[in-house]
C-alpha cells in the first residue's frame, strides 16, 4: 500500500479480491484525518500572528505525523489479518484433531481480525482529540480542514467499529469478546467530540 498509487489501491478495493476491504478503508480514513491535521499545523506554525499557539501546533503536528504512519500500517495489517482468517477456514477437518486445530486457528484469526480494526478505532479517536486541540489556534484559512480531519476520523472510527463487531459475533471466548467490546466502546466516545468540532467550525464559518 505504501508504494502503490491511490488509483491502483482503489482498483483493488473495488475488485473481487477479499482484501483490501472495509477495514483497510477505515485505516485510510484515519490516515487522511491525521494528514489533514498535519496540513493545518504546517500552515499555522512559524507565522507571527499565530505565535501564541506555536507550541500546541508543533506538538499536534508531531502527534499527527505519528498517527498517520500508524493508521497506514494498520490498513495494511487489516488485509493480512483477514487473509489469516480465510486461511484458517481452509484448513483440513477430516479428523477430530484436524477439526480442533482448525477451530483454534479460526478463533485466533478472528481475535486478530478484531484487534486490528480496534487499533484503527483507537487511532481514529486520537486523531479526533488532536483535531480538537488545534481548533482554536489554527490558521482560519484552513479552519474547514480541521472539521474535515475530525469528520474523516469519525468515519474511520465508525467503520472500524463495524469491522470489530462482525468479528466479535463469531468469537466464542466471552472474556475476549467483552474485553474487545469494552475497549471499542471507550474509543467510540470520541464521536461526540468529532461532531462538536464539526459543528463549531460550521458555526464559525457562517458567522
């Protein structure tokens, strides 16, 4: 993914290939949101009129750059995790031992397939939070991009949650299900902040 063009990646996404899919798309949405935060920071730092926000912007820029790299990596990991589940389903099941091994492999694969979009959701929540930190001090010429960053991260969060949920439905270990669901619910709290950022920007643009 890091070396392919956007056009080629979208062609793969649109094809009959099982991966990349929705999970990878969620990761890309989170990376897009982080990149927009970086853009806003880059267009704000170093300008005298925004000097009082310089420290906040530089810290946000460093965090956004880290989150963008992490989100992109998770988009790649999602495709690999899904492929692992598919490989587990193809394992032989002719004997009792083979069936037991296959079931264990499927369950392990499902847990990993849920863990990756969960990580995407956590990254997306962090992108929302860093978007909120730059809202007040950003260059007003790119104020709308702060909202788009939050919107992209919110989309990533919601999309990642769906990919967690679909895997949780097939995980038999109740403890694993509850742990992953709890962590997901915590990340989903960032949706409220994302909506507030979008509304605040819209209000400032219209005033």
